[in-house]
C-alpha cells in the first residue's frame, strides 16, 4: 500500500469515528438512578436509541476540526526525530481538506 493511501485510510477512519461519536445520543445518568430492576427496560431493542442526525454543516465542522487538529499537532512537532510523524499528519489533513474543497460531506451507507 502506498504511503498516501495509508494517510487517507488513517484520516478517514478517525474522522468517521469522530462523526459517529457526534451522532451518539447523550445518556442522562440521573434518569437511570433509583430505578428498580423490575422497572428497567427489558427485551430486544429496549436499549436502542435513534442516533442524532448531523447537518451538512455539522459534518463539515467536524471534518474541518479533525484536519485543524492534525495541522496543529504537526506544527508542534519541530524536532527532527518527529519529522516523519509531522509529515504523516500533514498528509492526513490534506486528505480531509480535499474532501471539504470538493464539497463531499455525505457518508455512504447512512
């Protein structure tokens, strides 16, 4: 696999994870306290919750934040020993920014 493909795979995997985390429904722990076992939900699908729907601008913001984070970390890696890691982070950011430049924000399979 070429180095450029590795950067793309790494950037896209972590960005998809960030998008999935952003879609997660927050759990209100205080609502779960004090519930008797017989009053707790049971059965197939009882713990399922619909995921939050991200707007196109929300997706764009997350992708941009992921790219900005990589560029910021790469800028802090100034030691010659970290040159390879900084270059990889810049390559990952370039992949993400290329998606933003082309207007590709929709994710397949969702």
